[in-house]
C-alpha cells in the first residue's frame, strides 16, 4: 500500500508581492513552466510538454504560453479561461480544482523533485495561483501532496488521500486580477520526492463560492473553479517562519498588475490604441514579458492607421514617489517607462515622430487604495491619442 505523506498549503490572503523564481534554490524542475516543446503546444491538456511536469491522473492539466498564437486557446495573456499575464516569464499551468456537480474531472499537476527529502528536515512548499476570469466558481481547497512514489492513475477519478488539515483553514480564493501565494512548511518523514498540486477533498467538503464575470470579460463561462498556477518552489528551511507567501521587502515588490481587457476584430485601430495601458514592476522601467503582446497590439493598430499619433504618459506609485527623496535618480522613472514603450514601438516599425513621451508623478493614481494591488495599477504608461 502506498503511503502518501501529505500537506495542505495555507492560502495567505495578501496582495501578491511575489519574487522572481529562484531556480538555483528550488528543488522543483522548471517551476515557472518556461521550458516546454513550443511547436507542439496547440491544445489544452498539454502539461506533459513542460519539462519536468506531468499529471497524476488521466485528466491532464493545461499549459499556457505567450509564445503560441491566441487561436490555440492556451495563449498568454488571453486564453479559454480568461486573461492573465504570467507571474514571471510568459508561461504558466492551469488546474481544474472543482466543477459543478463533479461533471468535469479535477486535474492534478505532478513533478519529481531534484532529490529526495531528508528525514525530519523542514521544507517550504510554495506556489502562486490566479482564478480564471471565466470561472463560475472559486474554491478553498488549494493544497498539495508530497509522497515517495509517483502517482499514475489510468482514469480521471479524483485523488482521495486523507490530508493533514491545518488548524487554520484557507478561505475561498476569489481574486481574478493578481497572483496569490499558497505556501506551507512541511516536515519530511524521509525520501518524499513527488509533489502533486490539486484538490484532494471530497466534492461535498470543498468550500466554494459563486463568482460574477468581471466587467469586459468575454467567452463561455466555466462551471468550475479553474486556477492558473505559476512559480512552484520547494526548498529547505531551518524554521517554519522562513516559509512565506509574501516578499520580505515589500518596497521591492516584483508584482506587475495582471493586464485585463479584450480587443475585438471589429474595433477601429484608434480605439484599440487609445485603450492600451502598460504596467511595470516597482522601481523598474524595463518591459515585462507579460506586456509584450499589448505593445505588439498597439504597434499593429498604428501600422493599420498611419494617421494615429500617440502620447505615452508614464506614472509611478506612491512608494516610488516616497523613495525619490532618498534616491533622486528615480524622479525620471515615469518618463523612462514611457521611453521604454516608445523604443519597443520603434523597434516594431513605428516612426519615432509619431510618438511623444512624458512622465508624471504619483498625483494621478488610478487606484487610491493603499494596497499592493492598488498601487500596482498605478505603475503604468497610458496611451493618449494626439
């Protein structure tokens, strides 16, 4: 009989303040899902294409990437489950945690760690999730198993291992905009080497909540709780407090707001151009890979209508404005962000004379909430038609 050592990972309800994945520290191979067979990714259920990853049952999780065309339904940021930029890079996985009346099978991500765990040693297990825009439901059972033996069920039945329930249960996760950390400390019995991510609770014991479709989201609603998954890590720690879903230095947040909005083929190029907004990580002016599709979209609109001229207006958030007092060189950050977008457009074939750039301070926030999520919306470059 297989003996599976389990751990349920607590869902820490904090705005996402995630770090880039440390691939040298983590025992998970390809934890950010960036390495995969690009040319073969054309359909759902293709997690096996990602290096180091597979499924624990016959129901296969999904793999998404910004390197594939949107018509494949597994592109980034837009795909069959909604819109979301990757937490890092341009790829992530997708898992069906729960479905209405269990009409669709759950899916489970599985990977083999780089080496077996040591007896009585402590490890941090962490990954990030984002609820798909088209999910009709959200759920609470965001967990993971750690075991000594690979699980390879030949059917699509849910895994029913009895987990060790933490004293504090995780709440239903409903955020469709950002990435939420799921993490927990695990004490090994020894030789655990397989990590499985999914829902292991009975359907009637899985807490869920009905969701409203976000404004602007289009597509067929999914009668399920479907979550994107990115930046999976397992690494040794000396004490449980070292395992956190929150970056220790909030001031250096790596979070970039998950760009929303759907452009339709019927939209005029000027309308498409005017709707563009580009977001940045804190203190950074470089173009994040998750924003590249939107830059290409703006360039295409300007190419289709040569009369379009744009003003790129850069902004900073409140914490960046505060840091300017200590680092005056940050005063030009908002303009540098605008220049970054201009450089990308020029590289895409748009004449520099059609683009002007300016930078503003933090006096014009889109979101006035003093939260990481709110401030992430303020680190932006807006497009104004000239």
